[in-house]
């Protein structure tokens, strides 16, 4: 039996056409699936496995002309269950995101049963799972989330109070070609470093490490930066509201035993420089900043090592050397 992409020839006078896909594709071709097979498929789905089915249609002839179809119906020949091992850090990462007040959603091309089973394993509730999404529909579903999800107001302890009439800030994490449109339209697009080149070029951030907990480092560091920016603005405002009038001579009419109260230009310049130095010093002392900086330095070191190894490999290949 010789096979091409979609067809297999049986001997000299028969030809077999096969189709491989999910249950929806089988329904489009009117493939009959026995009840016993359906029960097996349901069991596989509940275990978080993706389902693939193979159906064939056979045509035959006398060898002198084109094959004649035996029947126009398709017959189910094989069922397959495929599953990818979950990342070890997936559950812990999602729990950590929830503790930070971040709502996690999953957009999947799998059937609802499989998607819900996988979501349960990693801690994503069923109402936050969108399944049966075709590759071209992923961007459309992401736009739906952007339109419907609202921002949550939080108290001083970080606990959610209520939804407010403001659109939520939505980040998209992906690594495939089909994720590229959603990564491009997301408020924050995050690509996995081991993903496709198109996904990487469409994202705002790239996780050099393929471990999901790198996402926590990115979020924590961004929050520290925004917190520091707000503090710097507040400090600069208060400092200048006090220092500028003094430097301008607002206290000059006040007399003391030493004369008028005034600030010499030299001291005014020193006070201006001191303001910036204080901001830099406080920023470096921010709790957690040094820890994240060390993590980033480690990621940069790892990325540099990968680039060096790839460059060395290209150079050796140009010299005609190939690894065994």
C-alpha cells in the first residue's frame, strides 16, 4: 500500500481516501461513531486528552480506468488520544497569579470536556474556559474578553471590592502562530521564548526562560516600577512645593538674630541635586527590587549563552563540521 498526503493506494486497482480530525469533522463527513466508541472518547476527554479520529473511503476499479467508488460513505477506522504533559509549575503559577488579584482565562481549540479537565488540573475554573476555538477565531474570542471583562476595584489590603465601569487590562500569553493576532491586540502581549518567531515578533514582552513562573517575575517587577514611579512623582511634588518657595525667597521678610532668612544659590543647587539622589537611593532600596534584578541578570546570562552557542554552531557548520 503506497500512501501520499491524503490518499493511500491499495494494490493496483484500489484507492483509499482518508480524513483525520475531531468529532466535528467526522460529523461533517457523516461518519458513524458507535456508542461504545463514544463512551471511550468521553473517558479520554475527562482525562484531559485530545481526540483524533481516522475515517476512510475506498474506491476500486479494473485497472484500466479511474477507480470507481464502492460507496459514498466514510467508515471509522481508528481513534487516537493525544495529551501533552502539563508543565510542573503551571498549577503553582496560576495560584500565584490569583493571589496577586489576576483573573486567569484559557482559550483552547480542544472540546469543552477536555479543556475543562485540563483547566481543573491547573486551577482554572470552568466558567473561565473558552473551548472549541478554531485557529482563526482566537483573536475574535480575545476581543470578546476585552469588551466584556471589567476592572475590579481593590481595598488597601488588595482584596476585591466590586467591578467598576472600566475595561480590564488584559494580557495574553502564547507561543504559537495562531496566538500572534491576539498577542498583537492585547494590552500586554507576552510570548514564550521557545515559541514561534511570529508570536515573538507580535508580543510586547518575551520570556527568555520557557518556565511559566518567569511571568510572575515580569508582573512583580512591573508593579514595583509603577509603584516607584508614583512615589517619585509624589516626592518630587512635595519636595518642590516646599523647596521652590524657600529658594525663591518667600521667607526673606522674616528676620532673625542673624538677619533675613534666605537660601544661597549654592545651597539651592545642592537641594535640587539632593532630591534626585534621594529618589535613586530609595529606588535601589525598594523591597524585592534587587531580587528581581538578579533574576533578570540570570535570564540575560542564559539568553546570551544560547546566542553564543548558536553563533558557534553556525560558524562550525560554515566550516563543514557537523555534530555526530
